[in-house]
């Protein structure tokens, strides 16, 4: 790049003509001009004019000044462009740093996510391995249970065959039990009939007991009265009727506690009637003695 403002002007050559600049070989004058040139040579040489030279120097100076000013403007513009470029580079570097930080954060997050994901996968793999081990254990246990169940099934089949063999024997027993059950049903019907007759007999016995009590009351009244032969005869007839009813009542079967109780009650009633007869006879003797 040119730097005209700092050029050195000390070594600029002089523009003034010198004798050294004359030609070493002068041109030979024409023959017809030699006579006229002789008197001119006798005159003193005329000094050359320096105005054009100074004009040229001024023009060059102005050109150099314009060139320097233009160079200064270009340098200033380049400095501004350099500053703008540096600022743009700074902004770009800041943006790049921010993007790098974002990318690094994303990379760290991705690494943490991948790490957590890998850990989760490892945990799932461990859980699956544990489940697989449990399933294998359960399968082994199921195999043992299956073998045990097979043995039990075989045992049940054997028991079933044995039961089928015993079923024929039990069939005969069931038939005999059925016939015995029919006999028991008939006996139960007979017992129900006897029980109904016993209930009716107990009702009649209650009536007889009531009559005996009334007769006892009449006997006591006769004892107090002392002179009622007709009443005594009537009581004797009633006692005979009651005794005949008790004696003529059909006896029940000898089986069962109800029959025994009825027999005891009949015996007690008979004793009561005998006692009343004895009292009536005693009363009759007393009446006859009077």
C-alpha cells in the first residue's frame, strides 16, 4: 500500500538546466548561417525562464497534497472499517461463545439424559432378570407340584377302581338296608297307631281320675251324713262300673316307656278304687250297726 504522506522530499533532483545537460556534440551549422552566427556568439548567453518549472512544482505539490489528503481519507475509512470489522468480530465471537455455551449445555443435558436413560435401562434389565429368575423358580416349583399331582391322580385312579370294586358289595348291603327300612317304616306306623291309642287312653284315664275324686268326695260326705243307704249303693255301683271299665280296657303293647307309665297309672287307679270300696264297706257296716 502506498504511503505518500510520509515520502522523503530531500532527495528530489533539481529541475534547473545545467551546462552538463548540453549536448556533447553540437550540430554543425549550415553554411549559409555561419556568417550570421558569428556575431551572435559574441553576445552573452541569456538565462532560461524558471516559471514553468515553478508551476510544475506547484502542480506537483498540489497533487501531492491531494494525494496525501486522499490517502488520509482512505486510511481513516480503513480504520473505521477495521473498527467495524473488529466490533462485528467481537459480536460474532460473543454470539459464538453463547452458542458454544448453549451447545455445551445441550451436550451436558444430553449426556445426563443418556446417563439416566442408561441407568434406567440397566435397572429395567435387572428387574427383568429378577422376574426371569422368579419365573424359573415358579416353573420348577410348578414342575414339582405337577409331579405330585400326577402321583395323586394315579392314587385317586387306584382308589376309584377300588371303590368301583366295593360298589357291588355296597349295592347288596343297600338292598338289604332298603328292605330293613321298609320293615322299620311299617313298625313306625304301628307305633304311631299305638301312640294314638295311648293318648286316647290317657284322656280316658284322666276322666276316670276325675270320677274317682268325685266319688271320694261323696264318700266323705256320706261319712259325715251317716244315714244314706241309697247313696252308698249308688256309689258301689259306680265303683263297679269304673273297675269293669279299667279291667276291660285293651292293653297296649309291652314296648316303650309310655306303656309302662300307663300300666303304673292303671295300677294306682285300681288301688284307689279298692281303697274306696273298703271305705264304702266300712261305712255300710257303721250304718248297719246303727
